C-alpha cells in the first residue's frame, strides 16, 4: 500500500470518528427538546436528568399521594404512547421516604402501576449514583 492510500484511510477513519462524536454531542439536546413537554399537566414534583425522570409527592395523606402519582404516571404513559415511546417498567421503582417507620410499610401495601404492570417497591433506590434509603440515613451509600 502506498503512502497516499494510507493517508486516505486515516482521513476516512478520523472523519468517521468525528461524525460519531458529533452525533453523540447533538443527541442529548435533541432528545431533551423532544421530551420537553412530557411533564405538561403533571401535578407531582418532577425532575429530569438526561433520559431519567423522577416524579414524587410530599404530604401526610398516603392515599391521596398514591392516587395523584397514579394519575400523573398515566399522563406520562399516554404521552409516551402518543409519541410511540415505551416506558421501561423494569427500571421503574417506588420508594417512600419518611422518618415514620410505618409509612413505607403502608406504601408497600398500595399499588402504583404503569398500564397493567405494578411498579415494584425498592427500599434502597439508586438515583444518579447515590444509594438512598427510606429514612434517608445514607447508610447504604456510605458503605
């Protein structure tokens, strides 16, 4: 192989790497624009980070909070169906954070669901790399 062929191959290789990097850089902002209105009409507190979303309720009436979460999850589910997206039920979980040790037990006995799938309860969810626990002691994260 002559020097020109080698140079052409290297240029193509670098060009492909550059295009991939460009796609990666532009993908997240485009995705964020696409899902900008996913939480329109949601009454729960909400936060998005990249492709992860969290909604939550605070209060003293567990039944009202669970009912509100179910309503908001249904709205998100309908939005996803409209745009032909699928929520990843396997990565979705529920946890109750409270200093009252009985509150998490009460929530475990309630049903929060996406479509026909019950969302599993997790006593130690991981959010953005931080292990949480029901009493917010961070014991699991510190270990």
